């Protein structure tokens, strides 16, 4: 049986597939079954168009998740500064086009997340 968040990640993958993009996922689950990770949307030339970093709040996560959407430039900035003294998540937060908070029990918030991801795709791959 899958976790509910895993179904949401599959729907996000479908957004990429519907726009002729491949999607990779790197994630890990903690002992409480909370998932955090990174999704990369890339084309058949392996050019990354969009990166989504997702996690749960450290304090009282409940059913909440946060998604940070980075375009190619934002992702390049994070990679360029990787290894600097800045914390990785601070780099992601600063480079993100959008930060979207959702509650897994609220379908409208989940649908809005899908819409916002679609709006962040570059013009050549818009939904």
C-alpha cells in the first residue's frame, strides 16, 4: 500500500510526462513515514527544466508538506553554491520561484499545487 503523498508525487510526475519531460525522484522516508526529496523534470537531451524540492515542517508536521519550485536558473544557483557555508535548504528557499504549502487533507490545496507546477514550466513545455 502506498502513502498518500506518493500518489501526489505520481500526479506531479504525470505533469512532466504530459509535457514530454522525464521526471526523476530522489526521496527518503523517515521512521514516521514522512517523505522528503527532490524531483527533476528534464528533456531527452537531459536539460533540467524544473526542480521541485519537498519536505515536511520539522515542528508538528501533521498532514503538512512544503514544496519549493525552482526553474533552471534557480537550480543552477543552488548547485553553484553547493558546498558553501550556506545551508542547502536556505539555498533552495532563496532560489525558489514559489514555495507552496499544502495540507494532505485539503484537495483544493493539492490541486493548486499541480496548477502552480504547470505554470512554472518554461513556455516550450507549458501544459
